[in-house]
């Protein structure tokens, strides 16, 4: 009896041990299965992430490496440059009605495409969007969604980049036009009568125009291009300049021979005579530090220097016959003047104001621009139908390009990086883009009777 009881106890203990072992094994099995599932899911997530990352990398590669001729970037050309099958369902569309989407200019654009490899897929959406708070900026965003089996992973990459615009006044149609640096029209607005010179605020958000026929100046927002303010001036305003801080605006009135100062909101501040009646001031420029204002008088053949505050006359010097335009060097040490009827380019020291040197230009120089580094000068020669390049240090002639047909260069501007020259041509309505070797790159022909051209910062 005792022996049988002990056997029963042993069996019970054995059963309990087996139960515990089985439970442990079952728990271990469940853990292993769950771990396998986790590992498998992790592999799926990583595969989807890898697919999405591949989409980002491919898009950035095309944006930097596959840029079309004279183009801004490559992303908008990806549907043309991507090999067949590598960018499936590729489509380029405009984001809104602000402007068209161009493969060359590549703004206001959306690109969608997809690609599959090794059982993975990525779906890409890339957008280049005008930045609403500053028209000189645009955002470039790429979203890539990676897919693997039932798992997805989305990645996003965004950058903010600089944009620059070209502004042109059209005397025939009383228009202000806004072009991209690839000379695509992206905006236009009505001006007063007979618009002359145009100037852009340092932040690029506002544009100012002097209207000779209506004796007004106007302020425009640059994005979208819309008139926001107007003010009366003296008779026939021509030259216009904005202070380096963007706080003040200076205008010269050709028929009333006056220099006027306004706030950036076009509130009149003060004025001064630029000379006796008939002095006919034509152009105005500011020193980089904003302390002085320089004016050339077309009628009295003089250049004058004024204090920016109070407009008190500081100095005066003689020029050639009928000075048309002046610019101040980036360091403020020199002023350069072109004289239309003596065919000369002159260099003045600004302190004291005196002539240093002079060079002969082609016939009828109408405008002069200085490169951002101060090393070169470019003249638009209206009567001679040519563009010339000079060294600023010695006024040594370097290059000349003759224009053809009904094309008289009337105004010239240099891009802010110094790599391109923009010229308005009269009367054929052309705006042309050149490199610094004066080789023509691009042309826009729809500008009526252009008078002035300016590049945003």
C-alpha cells in the first residue's frame, strides 16, 4: 500500500514537471513566432524606407545633374531626361494660374513619377513653389513614398532657395512687366503715362516706377505684381533710386529740374533744385552707405552730389555732353557716367567729386551698369546699336557686341552674381540675356517699347 502511494506521488510530480516544461516550451514558441513577425515587419519597414530614400536620392540627382540648356534646375526636365521605364507615369504640371510651368525656368511646378525595383516601389512628388512672403524665394520640396508588401514609409525633403526677377517698363503700353531670369513673363501691371526708370527695393518685395507723362511715382508689390500706392511728383520724373535700407526713395524730375525724397510708402519728405531751370536731371544714384545722392543733369552737363538727409548740395563737377545715366561703384568710391552726345564714359572720384578719366564709347551711350564686384562696366549704346564692356579701373575697352536689325540697346543691368547681362532693346521690344563675354543666350520679344530694366536683389 505504501509503495503504491509513493508511485502515485511520483507520477503526480512528473506530470506537474511535464506541464511546466510544456508551458515553458509553448511560451518560448510564442515568443519565437512573435519575434519572427517583428523581425519580418522590421525588414518590411526598412525595405519601404529604403525605397522611399531611393526616390529622394534619384530626384535630387536629376535636379543637380540633368539641367537642360540655359535651365535653372533639372527636376522639371526629369520626364524628358529619365530613361524609359525608370520614371513611370511621369507628369509635369503647373501648381496654379500664377504662371505656366516651364522645363527651363522650373518655378510653380509639380512633378509626379514612380518606379519599381526588387519588389519595392517609390512614388515621388516634387514641387517648386513661389514663397508667398518673399517673391525672391521659392521652396523646393520632394516627397517620396516607399512601398514594400503591405508596408509604406514616406520621406520629405525641403529647401528654400533664392529667385531673381527682371522688371521692364514699357512706354508704349504703359506697363510694368516681370520676367524670370530665363525671360519668361510671370506678371504685368498698368503704370502711369510714359513710364521711365524702374527700381527694386533691397528685399525684392517692392518695385517703384517713375511716370513722366502723368507726373507720378508708383509702388508695386512684386508678388503678385500689383500697384499698391501712388504719389504726385515734379514735372516728368525720370531717374529713381531706393536707399540701401529700403526706407526712402529718390526721384529726379526732368522738366522741373528737381530732386525729391519720399518714404518707401511714397509720402513726400523734401526736395531740392538740381540746378537752374533747364538743368534737366536724368538719372539718380545713391552711395552704398546711403549718405549721399548723385544726380546727372542732362541739360547743364553736370554731376552733383547731395546729402541724403536734407538734400543739401555737397559738390558739383562738369561732365560730357548730355549725361544720360550714372552708377556708383559698390564701394562708393567712384561714380561712372555715360554722355550720350559726346560718346564718352567717365569715371569720377566721389570724395572730392572730380573727374579721374574718360574713355570713348560707341555712338550714343544711353546706359551704364557696374558688375557687383566693381571690376567691369557695361554700356548700352543706343545710336551705335552695340553693347560694350570696359574695365572699371582704367576704363580700358574689353569687348563689343553689335546688335542687329531694329534693335537699339536702351538700358542695361547686371545680375546680382555678375554672371549675366540683361539689355532692353528699342523699338523692337526685346529683352535679351547675355553672358559676360556678351554672347546672347535668351530673348523675350513681347515688351512693347522698353525704357528701363532692373534686376531684383
